[in-house]
């Protein structure tokens, strides 16, 4: 029960930020590279990566790096307790 509460807290924390919500909304259209995800946002690429780390820690997003390109996608099971929980 406690681990589920921790997971829910992480999800709400991740989605509590408007920038992260915008990023998730963009990823709902399909996988996207970090650079394309960052383009419409008025923040640095480093800030985008920090936001992605929070989304990944919550289990809502998964990223994959192939060569020099990192692609992000929504991890739907993260909404239902299947995400990364310590």
C-alpha cells in the first residue's frame, strides 16, 4: 500500500508542473525526440532533460537513446502503478 502511495505521489508531482504536462501532451501524439520536444518550449535543452528525468522517475515516460538521438514516449502502464517505484 505504501509503495502505491509513493507512486501516486510521484505521478502527481510529475504532472503538477505545466511544462511537464505540455511535454506529456506532445508525447501523447507519438514518440518524439528530445530536441523536437524542446523546440516549442521557452526553456533550455538542459531544463527539458531535467523535466524528462522527473517524468521517467514517475514511470509516465520512457526514453531510449540510439546513437546521438534520444526518443521519448509515454509509458501508459505508469499511470496504473506499473512505473518505476523504489
